[in-house]
C-alpha cells in the first residue's frame, strides 16, 4: 500500500510504500514506461538531493520513480538489516513489486550505478536500458571524496567541506544544498548505509576498494550508456573506461571539466543524452 508521509512538507519526503518489509520513501512523477533513478551515497544523500532537477524533465516522457534505498534518506532504518548489495537488490526488486512494475529502465548514480549493475545481472528480465554515472568497476584505491564522506560528522562546515570534493567547480555547492544534506544527515543512522558500503579508511597508506568485477559486467546484455566526469575525485575516470570496454552494448560519454555530479554539472547534456538513450533515439 502506498501512503503519503506525515512530513510531506520536507522537500525530500515523498510517498511511502512497504518494499521488502521496509517502509520506503520515494518520489513518483509522470506516466508511461517506468524509469527508476537510483541515488549515490555520501553524507546526507537522498533521492531528492540527487534527482530533483531531473524528475520533472524526465516525467515529460516517462513515469519516473526515485526511491531512497535502505540505509539512506528518509526510508525506514531497521537494526535487524545487514546493509550490503544483496539487501539493496532485494529492496529494489521489492520496491518494483510493491508498485506493480514488471520492467523498468535504470539510471544509477555512483552507488546507484553499482546497484543497477547488480540488479540487472541478477534479474535481467526486469530491466531494459541502463544509464550509469560515476560507477566503480574493478579494483581501485579510496579517493579523497569517499574518504571524506566516510569520516563525516554532522555540521554545516563539515558538510560543505565534503561536498566541495564532488563537483569540478565548487560553485555548484550552494548554501541550500549544504543545508539540505546536512539536515538529512541528522536522521539517526544516516551514516550507517555509507559506512556499510565502504570499508573504514586505513590510517596510513592506500585503502583498496572493489567495484563490480570486470568479468561480471561483461555478462550484461542491456543497452548501456556510461556518463563520466573526467575530473571525478570520487570515482576515478578509469572506472568508466573499464565499463565501456567490458559491457558489450555500451556507449561512453566523457565530460571535461566535470566532477562526480554529471546530472548537475552538465545538466542539459545529461538530460539530452540519457533521454535519447532511454527513448532509443539514434544520436
């Protein structure tokens, strides 16, 4: 059953549905073929902060859904849940089942890109076209952006310091965004999803991390668009090259002077490229 949240005056709060036994906050706009937008990680993240500019534009062509995944945003947090990729895939499929969605396109940002890959590989018949942004693949070392996010402690100053590592141009870090993400980071347990997603950074030396294995993504048969900022300080550019090399039906677009927030930093180009891909329009 879908309900309206009691705190609907909060911008990040939308509708609510029980998915995989988790009371899940989500946004729902437009009609037609479903497109599910999957947010990234980072302090104070939510579907709304990732996708608020994208939702109304995509809703002109599709039914667009943006859920807060387990451990993030305004979705219910439960002590009995072990946050890992298996849970997040089950939560995503449970979300689709709860809303009666048999098949959907996926647009995944960072962590949401990893979730898109895992879900499409595990349940290929549930998904059609995929767009990935700043998505890890294979082994790499923890970046400054990920390290800062892991150690974040709630304050406006700390949130601004973390957020400036995400875009190429720090001007994208507005006072409104800092406050909104800071306030979301105050939700009890808000850091748990991020800290379960990543290992604790080593005090000295590099901290090795692993994205989706290259041999696994080679089995993805879905048409896939990969978007990447060349100056991304959260997920290195090389990740996109690996994905584009290994996914059989992949196209890659690399943005110069662009960091981790492709959908904000290159909003018009992101919108045109992604809608063209999802609508299956030749460039």
